[in-house]
C-alpha cells in the first residue's frame, strides 16, 4: 500500500528521503518504516529535461540538484537521505572540486566507434571475461575513451557518477557506490573491486575515481548550507544506497526464495535473475547478458531491453493521445500481428520512432502498423517477446530455473504489458511495487539505521505492505515461439 504519510511517528517508525532520478523525471519520496510498516509518499517531482547544446546532448545537472533541494525542503524532517539514479553517466571535477561542464547524456553520439577502438587493445571476449558487462555503446568505459584528447578531460582530477556527484554537493564528501560502479565496465564482479588489469591495458587512471562505498555505508552529513536552504535541522546523515536505480529496484522485488526472475520496467526494461556469482562465459557474452552488482554480494544477471522508451517516443511524436486511450485500443488489435526486436540499438536515439518501427516491420516482411493503436500493440507485443527471451535465456545460461516473474517499476501500471509478459513467458507475473527504486532506496537506509533486517526481511516487509497484482499465463506459448522465430529468420 502507499499513501500520505501524515501524522506523528509511530513507535519505532523512522522517516527516510529517497532521491530517485529517472531519465525523464526526478522525485523525492519519503518512506516511513517500522517493524510492520512501509509507507511511501511523494514529496516533490520535477522534470529531467536533457538539453542539446552545440557540444551534444547534456544533462541539466544544476536543474536536477535544484529539484533535489526543493524536494528535501518539501519532505520535512527525515532520519536519513539516499540518492539513486540511472547508470554510467558522470561529472568531471577539477582539482578544486568544481564541475567541468554538464554531464554528457548516454544517448549522445560521441561514443560511436569507441567500442571498436577499445577492442583493438582489449578484445571483446577478454573484456567480458574480466568485467562481465554486456556490450552497450554508452558504458562509462567507452565514454572515457571518447573523451580522451579533450580539454575538459585533461583538466579532470575526479570522476563522480551522477548520484555520487549529487551526494558530494549535499555533503562535501566524495565516494563511488559499488552497484553503480559495476556499470562502468571497470569492476571485476568476482572480486567486487576495480579491474586494474582492464584499466592498465586501456590506460585509464583509476585515481579519477573516489573510494568505493557499499550500500548502507555512511556518505556524510548534509552541509550547513544545505540545511539552511532546505530548512532541515541537522545533523542529517546521507546514506549510500544501491545508487544504480536498478539495484535499488531489484532490492525491492517482493520475492520469497530464489526461484524468481525480475523485470524492472520503465524507460528501459531490465530482465534477468538475482545470482550469487557472475556468469562470464562466452555464450553469455554472445547473448548480451550483463553481470552488475547488487546488495549483499548478489549479482544482477540481466539483459537491457529498450523498454517503454519506444512508446514514450511514439507518444511524443504523435502529441497524444495518452496511454489511457491508447491501451484499450491496443488491446483490441490482433495479437502478434507485427513485432520488432526491442533490444535493437537502432531504437536507442530519439526521434521518428513510429516511422522507425514501421521501417523495421517492413524490412522483416510483416504487416506495417499504421494507427497509434497498431503501433502501440506492436511495441507491447515486442516488449513481452523480449521479456520472454531474456527470462528463458537467463535461466539456461545460469542454470537457475524460476517459477515466477516479478515486474516492478513504472510498467506495473500497464496491465496489458503485464498480461502479455505472463502469456509470453508462460509463467505467473506478480506486478508491483511501482515505485520499486524509491522503496529499495528507503529500505537500505532503514536497514543501515536499524528498523529493518536483511535482504530477505526487506522483501517480506514489502510483500506484507505493498499492493501486488498477479497475472496468470493463458493461451500457451506456441504463438510466442513462432513470433520469435519470425525475428530470428530475418
């Protein structure tokens, strides 16, 4: 359940502020946590509008920081603050600790060709065996290679990933939180430390990075200037959380036992398993699975899928209608009439998404979706098909069977997508919680400060307190296998 917090603290209940930044918006959520209580309310939400400058696509990090301060002011008294965001992007600081320009957006084109440049020194297979990260053209490693030779990079003395940068501005203390560091392609998932072999072979100075922190570690206290601006009474600790939002979201999967898959849905779909050790085989690399680090020694073994970005871009291109109108119409469109590869990097850049989806269908000899409802159904069928492929392959590659798929994040509001995912996977889908990243953020803070126990205890509390919806599969999986074969044969 979620709802307004209001009222006095109950016995043993504490309040935590979760700064949760997504690719299209940021929010400050307040969680109240006790032995049998987990309630979340939104203190403040603000847009995240990247800006295209003559130098390329940039994050407006000052606007985001202003939104964080506004959110902390609206949150009122809290026992701790934690920050999570998307992965890989970062700010560069000079020797005085000043920011050297707005962070580059991962969808910027500057990394084109950077991977090939890296592979000439360190072949892709060796890089995967050392770091376990899937190939994504925007990984921090490739961003660093692309930045070489620039005046900004020459002046840089520190690199802070986005949530660590905001934490630094809040506290004056620098650190690199591990779950997000694992997305840089510079961490060895076996040792859970920097891969000095990779850094040395590619000439990357690991001294750019601040010392590693673990979720739950102290990250400093709000600076006096922050207390004055937000009206908070100090001291207010800042606690390191799973600062990669997917790490926080997976921590908030309300699963019991180990036989589950998860899909973190939003701008991206991150579909996979929670493991105790990475899978670093060549077959895993060929299937483009990643090994990112989670709480308590876990590994997030997953595949990145384009996610609801495809639909968000279409709605933006159409200028409407809203999802409330689109989804009922899409539900009436014949199933699996046309599908596209929802993991195709061709869909990464913004712009012309309806036309690009039509072009992909035309290229594979399928009916071309024309109306917004037909395009929407194509996207949702394609996402469900991609979810199926990731869940099936992850189980096979890791030797880790599952009985249920947990869907968390913004996609839980999309009942059609959840139902299609259950049908495609041939497994029950449990949808919820929607604000998984914020809840995971809050729970790690709560665990660090006392009211909550281990990861299993966190998940039991989630299952008792959050609204969950179960979708049973129907219709068999033969038609989904046939649709996958259509794409495989292209």
